[in-house]
C-alpha cells in the first residue's frame, strides 16, 4: 500500500476532464472493452502465480519507478519537487522477516527532463540473527517527449546510477545489503494514455560493475482509472530480468490500487510476488507516503470534485509582439501555455489549448490574444553604498497586453496589461574595488534562466485571472 500526497495531485498523463454529456453507444463499448482488458490481465496474473516463489529482494531491482519498477514517459512540472516514502515487508524461508523502507525524491528540471534519487533502509530478522542498516541508493535522469500532437503516445529514456552505500557487514544466514559495485541501468519509456487507460512499456538493460552479470530487462504496466466504486484506480505491473550469463529469467508481478482523498492526499496499496521459483515466500505488501507535485501537468485536476457545469475551451492564439523579440519571449510564452494544463474553478472545467493563426473557434470556445509590450532583460539593481558595500541583482521583467474574447469573438472588457518578473543575486562585496555598478555584465545563462522564470510567473498570473473571469461567467 502506498499513501501519496500531491499539491495538487498530478498523478498520470491522462485527459484531465470528462466532458458533461449523455453517454453514447461508443462510450459504453469503450468502458466495456477496458473492463474486459482489466479482467483478462488480472486472470492472466492469477494463472501465473505459483504456490512457491523465491525471496523477493535483489539489488538489480531497486523498485524506484513510477508504478514499482516501470516508469511513465512523463515527469514533473519544472521547479516542482516530489518526495516519497514506502514501506514493504517480506517473509520467506530464505530471508526470514525483512522490512524495507524506501525513500526518494524527484525534481522537474525542464518541461522534458526530471531528475531524482532514492535510497533504502533494511531490517532483517532470521531466527536469532538480526541486522539493520542502509541499502544501496541510486540517482536517475529521465528525458521524455510527446512527439505527435493529438496522439496520446509519449516516448522517453530513464538512466540510473546505483551507488554502493549499503551496510557491508555480513554473516551466514543474513542478506547482503549492498552490491559493492557501481551499477548502471537504462530504460526506454513508451506510454499510451487515454482518459481511463494507461499502458507503459519499458525495455532496458542493467550493466553492473565488477564481475556481476548483465541483465536485459522488460516491464509492462497498466493503469485503469476510476474503474472501481469511490473513484479507485487500479495499477498492475509485470517486470522481468534476463541474466545474460546464466540465461535465466527473474520475474515479478505487482497489483495495486489508488484512491485520492483530500488536500491532494491519496492512498495507495500494493502486493508484489515473484514468479516461478522454489522457496516458500508470502506475497510482499507495501505501504508508503509521498509529498509533492508529481508527474505531468496535463493531469493537474484529475482528482477535483466532479464538475458542476459543462466544460469550456480556452484557445490561446499565437503570441504577438509590438517590439523586436531577439529573446524569444513569444516562443517561451507559447510553451508555458502549452504545458499549463487545464483548470477547474467554481465547478467549471476550462480546457486550455494553443491554436495556430487563423483558427476559427467553435461554440463554447474563449480566445486569448497576447501581445508583448516590453522586456527589461537582466537589468542590474540591488542595494549599495558607494565604495563601501554593494549587492547587485539581475532582474528581468516582461510586460504583455492581454485580451479575452468571448465565444462570439467579441472582446470581454478592455485590454489589460500583465507583467512577470524574476531576479537573482550576483553576490555581495565589501569595499568593492570598482564602482561600475550598472556596467556589470550578467552571464548569458543567468539571463536565459531569468527570462524563463519571468515568463512562467507571467503566464501563471495571466491564466489565474482569465480562468477566474471565464468561470464566473459560466457559473451564473
């Protein structure tokens, strides 16, 4: 079982809202098809489970994926951090009782890159023997991209470096807590996500250090959303490793459930079992806790209360500029709106899209027209006392003019000016040797970071205002 906290919860790459409409015959067949898939998959897993299985701990399998070992081809919104904690308990003839605490983090670097790491602490009790200490830890980098607009398929690559941080003291009858080598793993990520169904495929390879054998790996996971009463989601996973030297398979299955509670908190439970082995072992149960905003922004509001009004669409028109734009502000703004995700305010779902020039909006579409007015790029500011003290700061400001268009194409109210700003300190000096405060050169990488942050802040403020206006009109 796993308890997940998100603020707000962004759990999977799925359609964020269900449109309020009468169920069509096609929708009924779709739900029936997904139920058939879920029952068939569960039945196949039940047939695969043997009466006996080997102990389930292995240092080639650190269980740091999004499901368990399998990862999705998506990640965190840039600048957001996710923390997680999971507790699992295994009982077997080989290892006795083994309690494992998994803990880790993930951080969104860019719209297509996230990084993170995980570690574990273990306690083993085998008859009269006892051992506890840290296990190995790992760092990962995940790159992902959705190459085809309108096609719910994402691709990615996840690379992991395992560090031998585990407790090394050993004794007969006790499990080793470390591999004692630096190990590298790479997984290809292929994800298909619709409103209710998610399929994830992870082919990969594990290249251990030292004389340990290498492994080919493959994982398949399926997610079924709101498939049970009370909004419970189901997850299942099959993961296998093939020893390239001994030419043997090691395979695990995992079945879990997820339920969103309140304040972004969600409860998850899971059971894992290893297949086709000989030593008696009970299924491994898991429970955990995580905190943060997880996974991609397109599912931002999937666990809000059901909408009370029909959904409306907000079409963001191509960004214009009244000044030369050598900084690429228009492209940065378009990217922010493209990954902004959808909103729900006052019970009104608002679906946000970026549209091409000359777009003709159908009924129930609002339009958002934006023009860049001015940009102050990397200006030097900050406190100073001439010849005594100075603490320069680089500050970037972006000013735009926004106009909201109603479904009939007529502007709603007057054009409004919005601005976004970001600043960063450049250090502090006591009794500085130079006085050319305003002439200080801001490095290009700092300017670029400030521009992105300023545009991100502007887009958030603009969307908050626009969605508030739309939801107020639609909820009357």
